[in-house]
């Protein structure tokens, strides 16, 4: 398939969290059109089985390909961890994923070669981050921790709440006792906890935000594949969700850091 450079970049996630990636993309690639898909009716994915996540990922991929996207970005760490191959297998356009981007950023960041990774249970159990980090540098030792309570806490808006702080201390204790100097935020929701997490882990540990790394990786790929949109006009942003858009819109504005234009409800 020949991609039209003016076609949108398709970004998808299990829900609202992938908007952290969209935000980074909007800042880094201000003239690219974006179509976002958030499966708000079926979120969270991070505690579901691999088979279920793969089925959902295939459905979303097919939906976005029908929108004629020129590239797909798996913003959801959980889908990237367990469904990357399935998605690549049915995609006619390049597929980037947030784990590859986060892993190479982590490998570039660490000096001590001790890296922590936090994510949903599905992401951590898949071992996708350690494999991706080792592809960049096999010397790095990785210490992982699943943090299943972070997603609901962020969705609740408890970004600086005593309960979140206590939960974070508990989760991070094991990871940080290993003398790491980089901690990968391996979930779409975690960048919103950055100030609190940084305070807890201290200034000696660099937080690797896979959303920012993803935007850099996308820019590199657009150059390599000659896919930059040459138009210098206000781009078109479209958002598709599977549940009534109201909640997506209110929480989404927090993720995106700006007003959310037209959100459409998908009828499969
Ligand atoms: N988007 C998911 C991730 O990045 C978090 C939310 C979920 O569990 O579906 O892993």
C-alpha cells in the first residue's frame, strides 16, 4: 500500500491514557494529522488475558486501517507488550510501539546499567521491556514491578493524593532498593504521576517517559520513510471511543493538557 503523506497517524490505546502519547506527538509533530482510538468500553486491558488483548488489538487495527492511516502507533504498553506481532501481521502500514521507544530511551539514559520498569501486570508478565532493553544493550540489569492500582488512581484524578503516594512508596520500594539510575514509566497513565514519582525515588533516578520517547521515534521514522506531511496548516485531530464520550472528554483534557475537540462514538 502506498501511503499518502497527508494521511493521519493512527494512535491507539485501551482508553484515555494514550493521550499522553498524542500530547507528545502534537508537540513534536505539530503539522501531522492524528486519528486516535480509545477502547473506553473495554478498558482496562492491563489485567486481562493475552488472548483477549490480542483480539481487541486486531479489531482496533482493522478500524484504523479503514481510516487510511499512514502509520500506526501502539500507544498502549499492554497491547505493545502482548499484541505487537499480531498487529504487524495485519497492517499494511508501518507500526511503531511505545515499548521499543521506551526501551531504547532507557538504554541511552542509564549509566549504571541498572534499570527499573513499572507497568500493568500484563506488560510486566510479558517480559517485553526486558527483552527490548536487552536488544539495545545486553549488559543492563532490569528490575520490574507491576503496579495495578496506578491506572484506577490516575483515572480517579488522584495525582497528588495520600493514597496514591502510599501506594507508590509500596510499589517502588523493591525496585529502587536495587541501585537503579533509570525508571521506565511503562504505562500510558504513569507520566501523569511523574512529579510524585520523582519526589519518591529522588533526583538520582531519571524517569523515562515512553510517551516522549515515542514522539522522537515517530519523528525519526517519518524522516527515514519520507512520510512527513509537507502541509503547514492546522492539522486535523479526530478521536474515536467505544463508550459514551463524556468521561473520555473530561479525563482526556487532563491527559492532553488542552481542550479535546470532536470525539466520536464508534459503532463497530
Ligand atoms: N493503556 C494501558 C497501558 O499502557 C493502561 C490501561 C489499561 O490497563 O488498559 O498499559
